[in-house]
């Protein structure tokens, strides 16, 4: 595996990398969720490039940019084992030159849910992803369904800006108990890890209600809220939304996404489930 | 010359087009200014692609989107004569799909001068240029110095978003009398064409004052204003600015741009000149 932190060096490599190039952008602290994306890329593509970059532009003031878990040595070892060809791990000043002042405004979908809770978050995400796309020049890029809204925002950006990159979304990877893998799970104590299981339990409850014929989104949300409150989780939002536009639904007629954000202790976690999809 | 209005059709062509590809984005109604860009591209590149697209997103409400001069047959004839390989002339709904909602925010430089006079203008320009870059996939793109701020905004975007496209700027082309060529000159009556010469005269006056040692921007602007008022031109702005950042200057120590916008009758025209450049 070639490791580089330099855009120039990567670009000198590019012409020698056989296509298709599959790209997995990450913020490092890799877990099985990331590795499932890497394996999908490895299966699809002749070259696999992974980036590790904790993007300052997608963290708000007071968020966890400085404490976000970083472990580039372990990440490198994991990626080597997966047969990754190139690890691109730039410093912040390699990606954002002084005076950087061009941003991607991701539109209405990016204003809701995570975008409402974290103003500027998707502007930072969309901008860094577009920059990385332009640097890495991939044919396909891989994202996890765990960050459902992020995936939708990036798909929309790719469509609206005429990118010639296939955007692949892969299923959320969970612990055997059901907790969605996330680098932020590092913040949880053992007690909190147990408490956090209620997030997925509430999503499974939503699915069960829906499978049994419930179509009123507010009924589903009320049941979820009750379950989460009982588990001591403070919810930031529970949303039943159109699976593509993320517009809030009152009545569920077609496939819908149930998305939630909640605080387990001081750690903010997100998760989601698709309703109405045939198994 | 191949003419296409379809993104899909263009993309099917791309792999057969020898590189480098030189690209000249235009809004049509072509004049010698555009053709000078085409000739530069023809000289530099194995393939020359010209787009003709009157971009609705860069016109404000009440601006001249509907009346903007269009003459695609004449444009096609001119481009064929120049040996252009591909003319890409899409309809608005080919470029902006329903629900288009991702935009490039071009930052501080785009808020001044034309950006202040025409809110949203550079957002529309930057977005369509990035989209066209992603569709056309050029190695070099050519812009005219006449739209100095536009060129700077696009250079900044290319740098900030890590585009691998060379941005070339070519000198303003003028009538023998000095009027900068612009598609909007079509709006001028014969009397107004004479009146409009004062725009360049005021810029030459600025250069003359600067050549003679004047370094106080406000003195230069006052002289220009006097000349323009005497000619019956209502100025929208006169700016003496850093030639790269477009920050307003009080004292001219290095190369500076003098930029102006003014109304000749009901027609708004822009022009600029570089101070301090060695001939």
C-alpha cells in the first residue's frame, strides 16, 4: 500500500493506477463499517484508494473536532490487510489553503435533520467530498447507509454538479447487539454502550409497527420517543421522511426512512432504518 | 464540427476526443472577443469545445435573461470557420434538472462589485462553469479579461476545489475606437455607442494618471467620475482594487485593477484596465 499526504504526489500516481478506481473517503478511526466499504470497493475496482482526513469544515464550534478519535497507524494496518492500494492522509493545510473561500451549498435537503442540528455541517461535508473527488479522480465512491442524510446529500451533489462518479451506498454495520458502528462509539462508557442499544431498538419498533400496518408517522414517532425516553436517551430528532428527498411524511405510503439523533450521556449518535423495503 | 445539445451524447464523444481538450464556455452571440479565446484554444489544444448556453442562474429578477441576444445559427457558422471540433449547446432543462439544488458559493471576492450589484450572479456563474467543466472534462478553459472579476472568481474556485483544469485569461478585445466587445453592445443605439467610448477613456485616464505617478486611488476615481459624468454615463461603481483579491485599495503600491460598471442609456456595461503592468 502506498501512503501519501501530498496532493501532488497522489496526482503523479494517478495515471499509473489502473481503472476503475474505487474511493472510500473516511475520517479514520476505522471500524468494520468502513472496512465493509473498502471490501465492496476491492470487489468492484482494480484500484482502491482510501482517504483519512478529519475535516475541520464539517465540525461546528464546540463540537468534537479536537477530540474526534484518530489512530492513523492502526488505520494503516487495517487497510493494508484489506489490500488497499493507496492511503491518502493529508494534513488540514494540504486540503484547505490559507484563504480557502469556495463552498458547496447543498440545498434544501441539507438544511433538515443533521443540517438543522449542525449548521454548516453539510456545507463542510459536500465541499471536502467534492475536493477529494477532484483530487482522487475515482470512478466509484462508497458511503455507509449509517450516515443516510450524508449519502443523500452527496448523491444530490453528484447529480446536480454532473459528476461522473458512481455513488454506492452500503448497509449499516452493527454490533451483534445492534449498535450501529461509529467512530463516536469510542466516547461511550460500558454502561452507555448498553443504553445506546435503545436507538436501534426504537428503529426496529418503528419497522415492526409499520410491518403490522401502521402508516401514521406521528404514532410511530410517539412509540419510539416513549422507548427512548424510558432508556434515558434524550432525542435530538426523530424523523419519518421520504427516502430520497428527506421531506417529512405524515402518512407513509411508500418506502420511508426513519432517522434519529439522540444523546447517550454526552455523546450524540445517529441511526436510521428503511421502512417498507422487501427483505 | 459536431454540434450536440445532449450531455449523454457529448460524454459518448469524449473518449474519442484527443487531448488536451480546450474549452471556451460562452453565452453565445459570439463576437471577436469570444473568437480570440477560440483561437487561443485552437493553438494550444488538439480538441476545441465551445459551449453556448445562456445560463438563467446568473441573471437576477428583472435582468436581461429573456432579451439577451441569441443567434445560434450565426454562432455555429463562426465556430465552424475557426475549426472548432464540438459545439455544445444544451437547453436549460438539460443543464438544470427539476429540483436542482446544489450551488457553488464563491466566497468573499464574489460579494463585491458585480456580486454586490447583481446578488447571486457569481453563484450562478460558478455553478454553471463547474457543471460545464464536469460535463466537458477539459484540460484548459479560456476566459476573457473583460469579465475580470468572473475570471478571478473562477480561478479561485478552481484552486479551492482542486480542479485539474488550467484557467487561461486572454486580453479584452475592443473596437478600433476602444469599446470593449460585449454581447450587450447589441443593445446600444449608434449615439450610445459613441457615448460608451467614455468608459474606456476613463480607464485610459486612470492609467495615464498612474503612469504619471498618481498613487492615491480616490484621486484617480474622482477624475474618472468627472469624465464619465460629463459623458452622461451613470456609474454603478468605480473600483481600484488588488488585482488578485479584488480588495479595494486606497494607495496603489503594486499592480492594481481599475474596474467600472456604468449605464449607457439603459444598458449596463463593464470594463477594466490593469495599472502598473509593464508593456
